[in-house]
C-alpha cells in the first residue's frame, strides 16, 4: 500500500525547515525501509468527517490517526479490510459484519474470528502507543508553559510591588516637601521682621543725623 509522509512533530512542534521543504517540493511516494512498514505515516491528506469548529486541531489530528491506522495494514484481508467494509455498509447493521466476513473468506480462506480480533488488538495497541507518546509530549509542553507563566507572573508581581513601594516613597517625599513649602514663610517671618525693623531704623537714623546736621548748617547761616 502507498505510504505518505506526515510530520508527527507538527502536532506540538513547529518545524519551519521541514515545512519549507514540503511546500517547495512535490510530494513523491517512496518505499519505506522494512522496519518502518508498520509505522504511522508522516502526512494526512484524506479529509476526516469530524467537525473542527469547536476544536480547530481535531480534523488534522484525526486525519493523522486515520492515515496511521491505514499504514499499519498488512497485505491480505484482516481486521482493517473488515473494518472499512463494515463502515461502508453500516456499523450497526449485523448483516454488514456477515457480508464483510464472507468477502474476507473469499480472499483469505483461512480467515477466522480469532485472527480478526487479534489484529484488532494489534491496531488498538499501536494507536494507544502513538497516543501515549504525544499525550506525554502535550503534557510536558503544558507543564513547561505553566511553569514559565508562573515564573513570569512572579517576576512581574515583584516588579509591581517594587514600583508600588517607589510610588509610596515618592508620595511621602512629595507630602514632606509640600509641608516644608507651607512652613517656609512662617519659619522666616522673624528674619523678615528683623530686616524690616533694621531698614526702618536705618531710615530713622539717617533722617535724625541729617536733621541735626541741617539744623547746625541753618545756625551757621543765621548766626555767623
């Protein structure tokens, strides 16, 4: 069966290099090594029937599982072919199972119910392995994101607290300076009063001495 490539890392990891290659080069189906035959493929192209409105990733990831399921199929008739036949006729229709099994017997005469159940268990086990792997990756990334977010919140909280402390300090400093400003006039009123009295005394002293001098000058003019 033809295999297609899908970047499994794309479920949780952005790989710009691989994305660029897949965009600029045509897709060519190449044979897989023997030990890769029963592995999930790297690209899903068939549309899934799931509605992705509520979860935008559901369609893409379901396609991955569908193609992965298909890639596990070996030559001959086994559970995969019966599964597809039953889905086509009706999964709740008992006759669809009988029809599919009869068709399988014509392809593979030694086909048994036990063989089908064993292959079904094989598919389930492989799909569970894939799910477990990427569930672990998802949980790890979620934990890393939560830890980073907690760290960032803690740092920001400390920064906010420091800023609040600085604001309080500035507010206290502002109030102190306002109080000092209001006290400046009252604190210097005594000096202003002293200077005023000295200036008045200076005027009075000048007038007094000049009056005396002028009186003498007038006497000289009159009596000499």
